[in-house]
């Protein structure tokens, strides 16, 4: 029971999960859908099979993400890791469309996600594009009627028409760009700054973020955006403006910090002047009002791709004043209030009481720590339970933080809990301020003698120091874990050896009894893949190539197929002392196959290149590792 108690929290944090993240369940027919398949706490991803996305067109993806998250528990800390593939989709029709299950094999186990139902309507979603946590967002200026609903500026249709002799790239650079705007360039430590990355455009375009900005030195809180667009004038010219990302930043230390730029790819479409002149006035006006939906013939349009990048902005963060700092000051910056109350003003020595302290206002509330309580003699205080009731969409963040301190009383009597002090820096007046709650009265009656325990003390003055019983329990737990670990490792290795011995006997005898030369002469190891390539069947080529290479490596290195992984192959190459170039080529080949299995397959030219690389790897191994590794 003790062992289960110790291991259970660790297992809860390290459980492997495979989930679908798709916040938007209702979108418009011209909107983009962002969907992510996320695998948590897996050490090695072997295969990944996305859904077929029936009813959708894959606009962007797969975009791979990976990382780790630090979690602070009550008794110990954890690090969880994740791997995710993200797709940007566009619906092909309206109605209820179902995105099927994704499948992944990781750490020797298979995982699947639940299907997702998407409701596609004729009306664009007002929240489309509001995805602050994504590395890649798709925006379609003008496609959602921004220039109709927001009050259309007096666009000159010449902006969309490419006349003879005009440069598409030059015209694009003048009428489409990304800009970073901040509400101020100088602030104090802990004082928020609002940063907005905006797309300014007078053109018909689609924009996708390819490099999101980083905010080193700041605590970041995302602010909501929408893709409806507004109208702003810049140098006398009206632009449609779309907020790509908006954040409020709380500087953590003094100094000069640079807000990095945002980078976006833009696809701009121009109409050729000759085609525009051939349309009568009514049809031309209709075309320009709904350019994205009226499909002009390919010879009538010019597509231009341009990369836009905002200019970096330097923020000067000033240190807080070093004079008149209250002793209770712990870094709070803003404007705050404090209040305290007892859950019950009359308890017995058998009861555990609760003291609630609420700090409210606006500022860096999320960074505020629990205030110090001066408990009277005879009262033992414990670590508080913290409730965060903040609105992070406000600038600065507003709301309250509530701290509930449990406590017990050793003897009966009348107690007074002194005022609780809280200090903060007010950036408006540029002064430190100290506020206090009212003192509290507590009446404690004698109880029946029941012992109160179960809390972890917060007051260091009441710590009893070294406790031999806790030390012995910890030592016993460590010894038990060590014994269990070695027993489990011995049993696991024995079972694995038996399985490998059994499965190795199942390898084709034809592979085990011939060397590489005979194997290649008798049959091309990649024959099935070669046949699919000759049939120009790109979808079937990569699975066939993967299976053929798997059979080859199993025979070459005497590896049971269930035990074959990319890392195992590279280990065997290292044992054969093959050249570094051969190892790199093999690794590149395996990664090319994986990428084309996970996403939409590439074209015929790349298929031939991958096949040639496969034959080259087999040829090099025949020379550098001529002997099959038999038992």
C-alpha cells in the first residue's frame, strides 16, 4: 500500500494520452479550421496516421510541434513532454462533416483519437482566426465581408488590377505589410505593455503566420482577437487591418528588451488589366466586390507570393525605486485592495478554522504570492489554498486572488489576529503603498480532546525540526522502490530475450540463408515499391517502400519485425562500422518515408528520388557491411 501511494502520483502525471484539439466546432464555408493531434508523455513515436479529412482540403500541414511542460506538485515536480501534428483545413461543402480518428503507435502501443464533428454553415464564424496559441494561423482578408460591414474605404480598384509594365512585387510591398504596435515603449518592472501584431492590406490576399514572436523577459497573457477587420488610415491611405496576435506583457526585470518580429507568408492575387477592361461595368463591379468567390480564368490573374516581417520594437523597462520600500513588498505592481475574514468566529479546540484573505484590483495579479500571517501564540497556521479569479482579457489583468489559510488552536481562549499587511508599487503615482485588513476576533472553546492534524504548516517558527520517524519512512520507501525496480528489470529482460528468440525463428529462412549478393541477384528487395512507382501510384508507393525496407533490414541484421525501429537500425549500422555518410543517408531515407506517410504524399519526381536513395543504401551496405548478422 505504501508503494502504491508513492507511485500513484507519478503515474498520474506520466500517463500517455493521444487527443484531438479542435476548439472550433462550427465554421463558415469560407473559413479555415485548425485541428491538432497531440500525444503526451510518449518517449518514441513509431508511426502516425492522420484521418483522410474527407470533405476538407488540407491548406497547411502537417506542422510538427514538440516540447515539455514543467508541473509543480505538492511534494515533488514533474516534467511532461508532448508531440503534436497540426493541420489547417478548409471545408469543401456545408453541413455536418466528420473528421475520423487519427492513429499513432508509440512506445510499442497503439492509440486512437475520437472522431470530431464539424458543422459547416453558409455564414462565416466571427471567431475564425482567433487562435492565440497557434504557431500557424490563416487569414483571408476581404473573404469575410470586412470591407462591407466595417464601412468600406474608398478602395481604388487599381490596387487589384495589374497594368502592363507594373511590377506585382513592388505593388504588393506598397499595399501589404505587417506592423507591431505597442501602447508604450517605457514602463516599470511589473507594469503591463500591450503589443499588437497587425496586418495592413489594400489587396486580396491570404496570409499565414510562419514564425511566431518570442517574448523573452516577459510574462505573457494572450488577449482575444477576431478576424472581422477594421479600417485605418496610414499616410492618408485607408487600409483593411487585421490583428494577427495581441498580448499583454509583464516585464520580469529591468533593462532593454526587444520584441521579436512576426513573419508571415502572403499569397496575393491580381487581375490583369486586359481582362478587367473586357468586363462591362455591372459584372466588373460584382467581380471586384466578391473577388475571392468569382473565379476568373487562370490566364486573367497573376499570383504573387511575398514574405512580410514586422520591425522589432525595443522596450525600456525601468527598475522600481530603491527608496522607501516597505518590508512587506514582494513585487506586486498595480492598484490593489485587501480584505480578510474568518469562516467562523467561534470554534472549539477540536475544530480546524479557515482564514480567508482576498487581494483584489488590477495589475500583475497572477504573480502575487500569499501574504504573511502573524498568528497569535497558540494558533498553528498552514499552507493556503489559492483561488485565482482574474480576467486576463482586461489590461491590466483585473479581478482577485483568494487565499484560504487553515489553522488549528491548541487551547481555549480569546484570540486577536492582527491586521494583515500588503504592499505594492503604484506605477501611476510612482510610489509604494501599504494597505492593511482589519484585525479579527476569534473565540475558542475547549473541545473533547480530538487531535487536529493533516495540514502542512506554513509558519517556519512552529517547525519542530528533524523528525526521525519521517526519515526512517523515507529511507524504507527508497529501499522498497530500489528492490522493486531491479526485480522488474530482471523479469522484463528475461521475457524480452525469450520473445526475441521465439520471433527470430519466424524470419524467412530464405533471408537467413543467403548473403546480400545472392539476395540482390535473386530479387530486388524494393521490387514491390518499384512496381508502384512504375504505376505512378504515389499513395501506395511509400507503404510498399517501408514494408520492403523493413523486410530487408530484418533479414540483414537478424531483427524480428516487432523489434525493428529507426534507432535499432542506426545502432546496427554503428556496429557494422559503416561510413558516416551511409548512416546519414539511411537516416534521411527513413525520415523521408515517415514524412510522406504522415502527410499528403509528394509528387512523382520526389518518389523517384526516394526510391533511388533506397537502392543506394542497399548497395552501400552490401559493400560496407557484406555479412548478414546471423546468430
